[in-house]
């Protein structure tokens, strides 16, 4: 298993700098997710690991050894792209075998490894089909199989589920995570979907405008966001950010309550809407000119337009400096 370290890494193109002074470590065997909005630099980081992008300054290391000048083909990484990049004229078996064939692996070993990977990924009955005869989820499995068949030191996934429908995406998240646990290979996964990041990662790095915002477990990031951006990027609905006595008070919608508590700060709000979403209610309100949401597990007995007081337990509050406009 491989440890990957970014040590003050920056990337520049002429006068454009998509990454600035990024430092963090991906531990051996981790499922590590790079997440953030489009243009934040996450795919650039992934391509640096693969050797498809150069490092302008700083160091990228595998197990303490600099990869800055190492060619992509010598890094021993397996990569799965958003569009799967399967060869349409080859069968599933031939697509799986391709990485081994170009390395001149003996034919008997190729057959054995193709069959093993096909069994692992539920492709054994599809080996004679071509990509156009497969569903989106099946094509995605073939792309994963082609990456893992040569047992690389690192797996890289660049938004591999974005072309799938919502139900299949949820199913494939579970399958990919289970496969990675079984193989134990260090895995780096890029997504713009914070739900995907929260549900799949051992740890995650949140990026914004080319800078690193926070690295942590999903629970750490959710409960203790380091910046207002992280607070609003994670969670659905996102964390409430409210002006309070010269600072910004952050609190998750489910931590607000209509019941007074000894240590809670009172928030005077005006109720504007209620939403029932199957297993819970969302109550929308305003506090001055700022929107605020409370999440409830039972029907809140409150009239639209009413003035009410909600309470924010101090143990659930994150404090941030006032955001400058």
C-alpha cells in the first residue's frame, strides 16, 4: 500500500494558477476523496498523481520518494475516467485483458486474471459482449476491472459515476467502496458531489478556488467545518450561517430546536415555509435578512408568518469570523 504526499504543491499555466500551495497526505490503503465545485483544482491533483500533469512547484511523493520527474507509465497507477474509455471493437474479455496484453503477460496468466476479475465484478456472463451491448453500470464495472487487473499500487477515479442515473449511482457507490475495502489499495476519488464524498471516503479534502479548505473524516468535516465555504458546501440542507453579536454563528439544521435549553442561544425568526420530504420536515424562516432552516422529525406545529424563537445549543455551534463582502 502506498502513501501519497503533496508537499506545498502549486500548478501554474502562464498567468493562471489552478492550484496554490497544497499540502496533505493520503495514508496507505485509504479511500480518499477530492471534492469541490468545478474549477477548484481536484482533477488537476488527480492528474498529477497519474503523471498526466506536471508539478510547477513543491513535491509529490509516493512513500517518501519524489514523483515530480517520474513518467506516468512508471508510476504503477490504475485510472478510471468519467467516460470509461472502453475500446468499442473489443469484447469485455479483451478490454479487461488489454493492460496485460501490452505488457506481454503470458496468455494463460491473462485468461486466469480476466476470469478472476470478471467473477469479482459480476462480469463472468458478459465476457463475450462488446461495450455497446452493456448497460451504463456494466460498462463502469469493465472500466474498473481494467484498472484493477494488473494490481497497481494506486487506484485513481475521476468522477466515474457522473454518467449514471441517481439510483444506479447509489448502488455503484456501495459496490466500489466494498471492492476497495476488499483489495486494500490506496484509492483517490474525484467528485463534485458532496454526498458521494461523505458516503464513500475514509477521509476527504475539500478544495475551493485552487486552495485546500480542509482535510478530515466525513464526520469531522460535517461537525467541525474549518471555513464558511466547507460549512455551506457539506450537508443538505447546508449549515446555517447567521450574524450574531459581531460574529458568524454556524449550526446544522437538525441541531436547532424549538424547545428552550439552559445553554442554548435564542434566535428570533419569522417562519416562511414548511416542506415535508417523506421522513422529515424542513422549516424555513428568516432572521432579519438571513435565511435559516430547521430540520424536524415530526410535523412542526407552527403557522407560516409567525414570529417564533428557535434555540441553538452552544455545543452544536461553530463560530466563524464575519464574512467580508
